[in-house]
C-alpha cells in the first residue's frame, strides 16, 4: 500500500477540528498528523510536520488563515496544498485565498464526503473549486466591468512556450470547472491524454495546480 495522505487541520475551534479528524482518520488512505489553532501555529507546524494537505480556517486569532496560507506557500521547504475551509462564502475571502496560493475553497456546511474528496484531489496536485465558485472566478477575471475602457483591461500575456490548439481547448474547459473525465468526454479523447495535456499546461504556465492555471489564464486573457 502507498503511504497515507498526511493532513494538518487548522481551526481555532477544537470541536470542529475533532470532527474533521474523525472524518478523515476513518479513511484508510488519509492520516491526520497535526493540528493548529492559530495562523502562526499553522506556519510553524507546516514546516515541522511537512503535511501533504492543509485544511485552513480563515478567521483565527493571532494570524488569519489567508496570511498563514501566504507564508506557507512562500516557504520553499513546504510542499503542502492548502484548502481554505470557512463558514463565510464571501468573494473577498475567495479571491484573497487564491491570491495567497490556496488550491481549494470549501464551505464548512459541505458534506463529509466533500472534505474527503478535497483532501484526495489536492494530494495528487489538482486544485478544487466547486463549479459555482469557478463561475465567480471567471466573472471576476474574464468579464471586465461595464465602466472599464479597453485601455484599463489587462493585456493578454503568452506563456513562455505557447500552448497548442488542443491545450488551449483543454484549458478553456478547465475554466468551466470540468473534470478530466468531463473534458475527455467533450473532446472525445482518453482521460490519460487529458492528464498529459493538463500537466503540460501547468508546466507552460508555471502553475502549481489547475486552480492557479485557471486564474493565470483568465488574468492573462488566454481563455
């Protein structure tokens, strides 16, 4: 058997952490290796424990989850993917989390299966945004406000190595929150082929996961 996915839980409510631990430790392929109650503790624990995935609350004493995420992502010695898990479905949290380097965004009223799925998805290097969240990202970065002039709109930027026509098609479908299986069905290609295209897209864009690739593509006008 492969090693279990190592998870760290960050939340200032001990009861919620206990609930998350119960859900995740019940999975044979997941192991909770640590907990933190503040952002500062999270930064220190991430460096010490080297988890694969971090479940990060937003509102905490001492240092909030957005700043903790930014510091953890900036540490080259830590390679954890971070999922923001919050009660508040607000755009300022969402976009601040993405800008800080989060790879997922999950609401606390989600079902236990959603938490488990998020951990597994992030552990393999993918990002996780619910379709409705992805639509908000698209509206934010791809649809300029009516008052914007052409001069104010971001100038499209090309990756260092241009995307192929097929890679551009795959990237556009990624921006529609489609899974690899969904993209494969839409383009009539194999799922393994889609995974190869996604890997190449991430490499060309310099993105750590598909969530960052979508944001970079939308900001740069690639889709």
